[in-house]
C-alpha cells in the first residue's frame, strides 16, 4: 500500500487519484471515504466546499447534503484544531458542551455512523481539504504509524490535486446551462440524473460535459468542479 508517492505523482486525473486512495485504504478495512476540497477563505462545511465520496450510505448522504448535518458538523473544525488525525471517540469528547456538536454526534451515532477518522490535509496557498474515512473496526485500535501512513497517502493525493488544479486557463466563461450541468455534476449526479433534473436528454448532458471539460482543460469531473470553484463559476 505504501509505495504510493511515485504513482500519485504520475496521475493527471483528480478522480483517478481519489479512486487510487480509496482502493488502497480498502486493504486497511475502510468501508467508506469522502474528500472535501475547501475553497480559500471558506469553511469545510460551506456549501462551496466540493465533496467527493465513495460507498457512503444513501441515507447518510441525504441527511448530510440535503439535510441539516452538513451545517452542524463539527468534525472538520475539530480535526483542523486538534488533529491532523482525529478518531471518532475523541471527536465526540471534544464536542461536549457544544449543543450543535452534541446534536450532530447523537444523531449520527443513532444512525449507525461509527468507527470513522477525520484527517486534515494542508495544501499550498491555504488550499486545504478534509477527509473522512470509516473502517470495519474501531480505529482506536490502530497504531499511530498506521494512521500516519493513511494521512500521508491523503496528503500526497491532495498535493497532486492542488498541482493539477493550478493548471488550466486563468479565465473561463460558461453558459448558464453549462453552469447548471456542472453544479449537478459536482453534487455527484449522473448524466441520466442531470438530464431528468434539467429536462434534457442524457446525450445533451454529455455534450455539455464535453464542452465544460474543454473549457476547463480537463477530462474528469473532479478537476472540472474544483477548477470551476476556484474561478468562482459555480456554487455547490
């Protein structure tokens, strides 16, 4: 798992980088993973923060993205304040006395959300990100070395994503429809989903997607979304 730096440095596709990270962490018992890329001067729970995830339960996604969990989630803040690696039970203790934090932890634990770790990853020019990963067993039993290895993997991935994001054009103009397609793309919707939402065909969505990729000098959704956020073209 840990001979990863050279592999990541060769990658030019942000989504492939995140898939690579998750696939390697599956060997350590990871069961779901999310990466939260935070625009400069925004919080990790801002609606402008881009979230990429794998294998999160649909109910958790619904309550986090569309419900109130995202607004009251204290974990990213606590992770940057007390981390850069924060195990779930420690986060719960740190949140005691904060009504919003206590509500978040009570509701998530009741929903069966446990065994997770928060990771703060720092990038150049305040381009930071927060990562969350859940494991089959309680990570309190992990060694410090094991957690640091995972953190190093996430940091290498984030730095490469920042490098890729730094490319592309300095100024891009998107049509209103292209903005709509990109915003739904950034929320994880498929071409079929976007077509249904916007009342256009999936093929038309794919045409807009190709135009967006061309304008943003990329071939993947993650890079397109992150570059668009950087340029202030969309809000998620």
